[in-house]
C-alpha cells in the first residue's frame, strides 16, 4: 500500500516485502527506480527543490529510510510496519540476486571501494554475479560513458553510491539508456560494505538512534542533522496543527 507523507508517495512495506517488490521489478524486464527516502531528502523536496519530489513520484518503489519518516507516518495516521534503510534493502536484494542469478553492478565511492565491497559481497554470497564496478569520481562529461559501461555489463541490479540527491538525479537521467535494470541510490553503503566505514552498533539501530552513532563517527554530518528538527516541525505543522496538505 502506498501512502503520502508531505506529498511524497511512500510504500508501506516490510523489508521482506520490499525485496519481493524489487524482484517483481527485475522480472518485469524494464528500467526500475528505487528510492529509500530519508527526512533530509524529503525536507529539501518540500521546501527547496521541487524537482526532487518529481524523482520520488517517478520511482517504482519508495521506502521509509530513516526513523524520521517512520515517525512522520505515525503522526500522519499512516504508520509504516518498519524502517527499510538503503543498506538493509541493498543487502537483502544482493542475497536474492545471488539466489536468482541476477548480475549486479556497484557504482560510486572512492576508487577501489566498489571493488572491495564486491569482493566482500562475493564471500558472503557464493554465486553472486558482479557484472562490474566503477568509482564515483567521474566528471560530468564522463557520465554518458559511465552509463554506457554499465549498459554493456548488462546488470539486473544497479547500486549507485553517489550521495543524495546526486545519485537519484543520475539514475533518473541515465536509466532509460542503460536498459532493463533496477537502480537504487545507496549513499555511503559501499564504504560500509568495503569495511572502510563502520555502521552504528546493532543496539543503536534497535533503539532507533543510528543517526546519533553516525554523527559520532562522522562529526562532519552535523549540518545534515540540523535538518531533523526542521523536518519535525514541518510534519507537526501539517498533521497535528491542521495546516498544510495532508
């Protein structure tokens, strides 16, 4: 079931259901867009850049990535069954890809990171087909060539770690030329999978304060964290105080 949060369509799915939806998109044999929506992206889409909302509306699957989106769903009266983060959906989709024989392509991060992530994923999932990898430090004039490289590799799943919203814009611009691939932006996930960045401990994830763990490990993220109270006010204003669109 798809609901609206501040005008953005978000699918009310568990992680398992989201993976099933990814499988449906792969089986459809056409380009598919997946966005894991977090509060920062949604706040910008509502208040600063309407083109970001258009990308969400074009997506075939939108998950509630971030406790802020899950909380907004409760406030709006349309609760989500659970949080479905980009890295969790990626890992679960990779596991399904290994089982089904879907080739995957890893794009983004610093040179060497995607290769390290691919090697770790192969060890964790024997039989996984990695169609290719490429770093994210390419220039704008090289973008079309990168898309052609991915098309020639013929993956069924593409994970783009270019940072939001760049990765969502890039996917939207080039996915049709790449062909029948399901593409998802995964932010810093490749750094985590390569072992270069440590994810917040499981207990922080369970307490729904993973954002705090990430801030402790990456203090440079503090400016992004400042969006959270603004996002919370926007949600309160729209749903609890009766103003704005529901």
